[in-house]
């Protein structure tokens, strides 16, 4: 099949670094962008999401964009506003101006982070559950999802918003046993989100096929995503180290984990 050219924003970050290795074998030639230089990638574009001209040039001639750039944890409202809210708007404007018609947006579980952790046996959290951000960070991802909907309805730019759980080489907490997205499954999911037809604006949760999942992966699978990993292989070691998940603990009572306490609202 024909290789497609994809702009990867946030290419120097954790997920970006994983995807630089894992996405090309799925048939993509990556153009890289980050506000900091991307180690070992002299051709990467070093630009801020505030730089309109740089964004126009960066998206020009690409088939699609995977938008990872932004602040990935809680921060001050002003910083979040600039990088995640205005930055995502600037990127969509560049896509509109240059005729790029598919974006994969790195949304986050923190859009629903203040949702209570589902009780044992309760149904998994659906994608259309009320949004309950746990941080200004999560709030900015709510904005990104709504921006994507607007650009579909108004301008015909398609987006898959992936509410990523925890995409790291390995899960490092008992909470992550439920929300882990293995890097290889992450690449499979980005690939599915880039290839699926007629997505309009589609919101999905992003995780591996974890035994302890807390959310509904059916819409994610409907994109053509076939996860191959399950965090359960890490469960015995993590539980021996940290104990079983205890939803009476404030930092384990919600989908978003400790983010609900950032900035601190209860004593540690
Ligand atoms: P990261 O913080 O490691 O990487 C983000 C990258 O964006 C950094 O390299 C940073 O330099 C760049 N960046 C920040 N502000 C920028 C700006 N104004 N202009 C250009 N580049 C800018 O984050 P990570 O973990 O790689 O996450 C990637 C994306 O996925 C983020 O949008 C994050 O919110 C989202 N996400 C990640 C999850 C995870 O498990 N790693 C979970 C849920 C969402
Ligand atoms: C996120 O949205 C963050 O970007 C990432 O660093 C992790 O904290 C992840 O969520 C998580 O919930 O584990």
C-alpha cells in the first residue's frame, strides 16, 4: 500500500518518541514537530504551536496529523490555555487553511477523570458518559474534543479523539493495570484512527485489552483497532508491591487517579 505522510506534533515527548519508532512500519512517513529539538532527528521542525507560519508550513502537503504536542500534566491555567487550547486551535486553523482533512487528537482519560472508579461488576464507562475533568489539563482536552467536533461540522475536517489511558512502556501502578495502552497497541490504535473511513468526529478510549479495563473499548475496536496486549502480565508484581486497588483512598477513588488532587485539595 501507498505510504502516507503524517505530521507528528510533540515528537520529542514520551509518546512521540515511542511512535517515531513504532508508526513508520505501519506505512507512514513522519514529519516531526516539537517546541524542543527532537534528539537524533535533524530534519524535525522546532516550532511552538503559537507560530502560525511554522504550523502552516509544517502541515502543508501532509495526508494527516497526529497531534500529541501540548502540556501533558496539570499546570497553571495560563500555560494550559496557551499550549493546549490556543495551540490546538492554531493547529486546526493551519489544517483548514492547507486542506488537511484528518487529525488524530491525543485526548485523555482526564476528560472523565473525576468520574468515580467503577464498582466491581459495574458496566464499563461509555464514551458518552458525562465529561468530568479532574484538572485544567483535562478541561483543555474537553475543549480539544469540542474543537474537533466544530471543525468536522463546519469545515469537514475529520478527527478521531483518543482518550489515552497511560501510554508508557510498562504500567507502574495498580490503576494503570486498568488504563494501560502498550506502545505497540498505541501504534496500532493511531494507525486504525488514521485509516478508518467516515469517522466524522469520533471519540474513543485508548487502552490495551486489559483484563481490569474500566471503560468501553467497543467504539475503539470499531475503528479496526485490534489490541494485542493485556496489562495482566504485570498485575502480580504491581499488586505485591503496592497492594490491590483501594477506592476508599482519595488517589484511587476516581478514573483520573491522583490528578483529582492536583492542585492539592486534601492532605497527603
Ligand atoms: P510529553 O509531555 O512527554 O510530550 C509532549 C510534547 O509536546 C513535549 O515534547 C513538548 O515539548 C511538546 N510541546 C509542549 N508544548 C508545546 C508547544 N507549545 N508547541 C510545540 N510543542 C509543544 O507528553 P506525552 O506523554 O508524550 O503525551 C503526548 C500527548 O498525549 C499529550 O497531548 C498528552 O496530553 C496526551 N496523553 C498522554 C498520555 C500518556 O499516557 N502518555 C495519556 C493521555 C493523554
Ligand atoms: C495523562 O493524560 C498524562 O499525559 C500522562 O502523563 C499520564 O499521567 C496519564 O494521563 C495517566 O492518567 O496515567
